[in-house]
C-alpha cells in the first residue's frame, strides 16, 4: 500500500471516503497562479464544478437551520489580486511605511498575486445572508460572541468538513502566516492536490509582473520564506499529502 492508498483507507474507516484525494492531476500551472482561464460555475460566485456541487449541498443543509451561506469571495484572478495588492501598498506607503514594512503589513491578511488560494476556484469567503450585512463583513469579531455570523461559524465548524470544506487559517497559535480567518473555507479534495503541484513551481518566475508594486523586495529569498510561512502556514488537514 503506498502513502496515498494508506491515507485513503484511513479516510474510509473514518467515514470520510468522499474526501479521498485522487492522483495528482496535471493542472496547467497558469491556473494555479490565476493567469489561466479556468472552467468555473456558480450563480453569484465562481468555483470549480466539483467544489460548486459540494457547496450547494452544504448550503442546502445550512439553510434548513436558518443559515443562508453567502459567498462574498471565490475565484480571483492574478490581475484582481494585483489590484488589491497595489492599492494596499500605495495606501501603506502614503502612511509613511518603507517598502518592506508595507509588504509585511499587507501579508497579514492578503496574498502576493500568484500565491492566493482564491486563484484555484476551490476557496470561498462566506457570511450569513440571513443576518445583518453592514460595512466590512469579514471581521473576526463578527464571527464570534454576539456577532452576526457567530451561528454560521459554529455551523461551519461542525458540518463543513462533511462536504469537504476545511478551514486553512485556523485560530491555532502554532500556525504561521496569515491571521485567523473564520470566514475562509477550502474544498479539500481539489485544493490539496493543487497545493502539492503548486509548491513545485518556480514562484519568482511565475508571479513576476512589471507593474507589481514593491516587486523588487519580492526576491527569491523572500518568496522562499513566504511560501514556507504563509502558503504552507495552513491547517495540517490541508497539507495531508505534502
Ligand atoms: Zn479568503
């Protein structure tokens, strides 16, 4: 039995056979960095067909409990991530930060274009549309205590994994990289093999973009440590095969 078969057998025993990672597919590297044209589906969002199917099943189950899962972010292209990055970079620079400082501040929550899980069509940011939606909805306090999305967070923590959705950016203090994001879920059966393939890419070459702000700071050494701390700084459940 090889390692993949061993893991799959374990998942079967745990009743999680639907989460079994398949053999590593050969995804076009451009699709892993948001530069390709993926085949995506969804009404008010865009996901890979398999992730969309699982999402719709999960939403229907949540709806029975009065929770209306609304996707506020799903697929995002390289260009879209670059505009988010450049806007934040300019804002932090205008507040007096040096380039390196601005970059460290951006990567508390946002990714370098070409390194976002949102490029894959497997990851979503969700809120509860049955609750109030005002101002910036993706704030940690809105997902806890008497915040409007506390019931959604509790439901997702208990049930999302049954549909293959796992949380990459957990509250675990031992985790490095991006801060805790109770709203972000990833469709593991697809994103695990995609991450495995992604980690083999030459990132410096792939994410290069002439109008990326602060690009000079993002040298080979910086990217190597960022990939380790941030891209791999996720819950171990999403690193199962790596
Ligand atoms: Zn997200």
